C-alpha cells in the first residue's frame, strides 16, 4: 500500500487538482481502516469533490469514512450533497446507492 500511496502522491505533485488521483489517495487511506487514515481519506475526498463536484462516488465513500468515525450526522449531510450532484448529472445508479446508504443511517 505505501507503494501505491507514493505513486499517487507523485501523480498529485504533477496535477494537484486531478480528481482521479485525489479519489485514489482517499481510497488508499480509507483501506487502512484506522481513525487517522479515515480522517486523512476525508481530506482527500473533500479535495476531490472541490476539484469535481460531480465525482459522485467521492460523496459515498467520504460518508463511509465518516460512518467509520461514528459521525453519522456528517455522513448524512455528505450523502445529501451527493444526491444533489448525482441528480443534477442524471446518474441514477449513483443516486440509488447514495440513497440506500442514507436510508441505512437515518
């Protein structure tokens, strides 16, 4: 995993606003499963969403990290924002998955 993180970090240096790289870094951190790693993942998901607000699954996985940190209220807020983004793009599959997770935590 550190090898993937270092490769993604190098890609991020080349383009600090690349949503794909930001999402990849977030995913790698989230996979580690610790509270610190989830907190770091959330930072990268936030940067991904700022770079591309239509990156629907960043909302979903950010919420998953928030849930892992026992912050369901923040996760619900994230998921509602993700629903707005997915709806605006007509992404029905993303809407369904985000809605399902939101239903589970509210």
